[in-house]
C-alpha cells in the first residue's frame, strides 16, 4: 500500500538509502536536509524524491516544513523516519556546552519535534510508523562521544515511551541501532581509530547504508504491525545485546 513518508537527513548516507528503499516499496517520499545543497540537488536529480531544507533541531521549522511536505504530497504523513544526526566528537573534559547542545538538539530533540508535529494526526487516522535511527554507541557508549551516546541512548527511551502511548492508536514506534556504516560520517573518523574499530567488527567490514534501509522499510510496512518499542541492532556482531 502506498503511504506518504518523510525521512530526515535523507539526502546523504543512510537516510538517502532509506528514502530510495521506501520509494521502491511504492511510498511517496520526501526528505529533509540542512546545509549541503549540492548533495541534496544531486540526490533529487538522481531519484526524483523531493528535498526540503530545514533544521530539524528547531520546532517551528519542523511545523512549517511538515506543512509544506503534506501540501506537496497531497495528504498526511504516515511514515516518519528520524534519521538526521551529527557528531561533534571530543572527550567530555574538553567538550564545550555548544558541542553538547548541538548534538542533543540535532539528534534527540529533533525526534521530539518531528513526532510532536506528526503524532496527533497519526492518532486521528489510527495509523503511523515511526522509525528512529539510533546507534550502537547509544547502547555501549564510545570514547569521545558523551554527547552523541547520550542523544542516541535517549532515542531508545523515547522510542519505548512513545510506543507505549501510541500502541492502541495503530502507531508503531521502533528504533534501529546501526553499527559502523560506510557513509560520510564514518569517513570523518581518523584512519587509526577506524582500523581499531574494524578489528572489533566480527563480520570484518563496515555495513552498507542499504543494509539499514531494508530494515527500516520493513518496519515501515504493514507487515511489521506487531513490532513496536523494539530496537533492532545491525552492527555486524560488534555488540550483542
Ligand atoms: P551523514 O552525515 O552521511 O548524513 C546526515 C544527514 O542528516 C544529511 O542529509 C544532513 O543534511 C542531515 N542533517 C544533519 N543535521 C541536520 C539538521 N539539523 N536538520 C536537518 N537535516 C540534518 O550521516 P549518516 O548517513 O552516516 O547517519 C545517518 C544517521 O545514522 C545519523 O543519525 C547517525 O547518527 C546514524 N548512525 C550512523 C552510523 C554510521 O556508521 N554512519 C552508525 C550509527 C548510527 P546535510 O547534507 O544538509 O548536512
């Protein structure tokens, strides 16, 4: 069945793969990005998925952005993928308040913003699929990532609480916790750290964005109606929980 779907951070990396996978499954998809116009334009040209530029950390921007998406898609959003995320890695004793806030706002508060805007209409229509893209580092912690690990762990609690509130209204809320995936975000990790990380991944390689996208598309489908409040880990065996 065709649904309207929005993917935050959908112009690059994991989000772009998710958007394409949802499109291939027959959904009408829109994606949100923040600053990289060239990547957004290349993505739009390549797959025809409309791109919208706003900061998901800002509530008012989410309100007006969602209204524009719904107007353009011609109906309410059924599927929300909270995927936009950033890192500002630095050990806590050197972390600035700004580095803390930026990551919490972009990675975690964005989930509140988008859900707060969309959940009321999902409740009215008794259907919704929300998938939050968390991280292995929200499950196990990571050196230099107190901000990111806190945001991603927060997403897991948020997922469970909202799943409880939404279950009787036909809305499922799940999280995916990827391990290390070959995207721009991971390309920014220094080479020596990357070698150490690769040595800890039992399957011996990085994941591919498509390997996360297929999970998200399944959780977004009607077939996944009995799965809610869960966290699906896809990390090549790096962390088993
Ligand atoms: P990328 O850095 O490749 O892409 C990030 C996307 O998010 C871009 O489209 C970017 O837009 C968008 N974005 C960033 N900030 C904002 C904002 N404030 N408002 C709107 N859009 C924004 O990330 P990945 O694909 O690597 O990661 C995607 C998600 O998966 C993230 O939440 C990340 O934490 C998580 N993850 C990634 C892993 C990995 O190994 N790559 C592992 C585990 C989790 P723009 O292009 O304009 O900057």
